[in-house]
């Protein structure tokens, strides 16, 4: 399965209702991801420009996009999601792109 990184910000409404709904919404987000064949691998709550950085697995871009739309439609978060590759995959891509240098 492909890896995705989601950069998440809480909306003003999400912040206002964090105390009473924060944990419940977090569980709903995870269930939405799983309902589309995905898996939440890690979620990190952050200081700085993003409130949450999530590392996810999805079978394909369509599933990742559906999850982002579905979860953003809850109204408490804004999401930017991007595909990512591991360091080993990156090395493989470089080798495929340029091949081995001949002397």
C-alpha cells in the first residue's frame, strides 16, 4: 500500500468544540480512513504551522482523496494530503531514472 502524509489544521469550530468532541472526532477520522481501506500509522500533534501530522497507508490516490474529503467535511479540520515514498523507494527511483553509471 502507498504511504501518505496529511498536514492538518483545526478550524475555529474544531477548536471551540475540542473539549467536548475532540476524542470522538479523532475516532471518527480513524474509522473513516479504515472504511476506505486505509490505515492510520501515526498521528503527531504539533506546535507550529500544523496542528497534526498524520502518516497513513491507502491502496491508492482515490482512497486517500476520499478520506481527506470525508474527514474535512466533518468541519473541524482542514487537510492537505500528499503521497510519500520511503528512503529506499527514493533510492530505487533514482536508480531507475538514471541507471547505473558506466565508466
